C-alpha cells in the first residue's frame, strides 16, 4: 500500500538525511528496511506485534 512506501521513505531515507545514493545503495537500504518492517517493527493493527510474529501467533 501507498502508506507503506511513506513509512519507508520517512524511516529509511528522510530521517537519516540520505541523499544522492547509488541504485545499489538504495536497493540495500530498501532490502534492510523490508526485513526490519516484517520482523521487528510493531504495528498497532496487528496487536502491537511485527507481521512475522503476528502470522506465527494466528497460524
């Protein structure tokens, strides 16, 4: 969803002051952020669990 891209831009790029990055650096940052988002970042809509922990809980 569009909201997820907003979080990505805000948390992974803007808050870090990152500018003028190579495409390789952008790919690495996005990959790391996706890993963080799925495994560590808690979400209120998932009862304050990360997506991975939530999936394990409801499975």
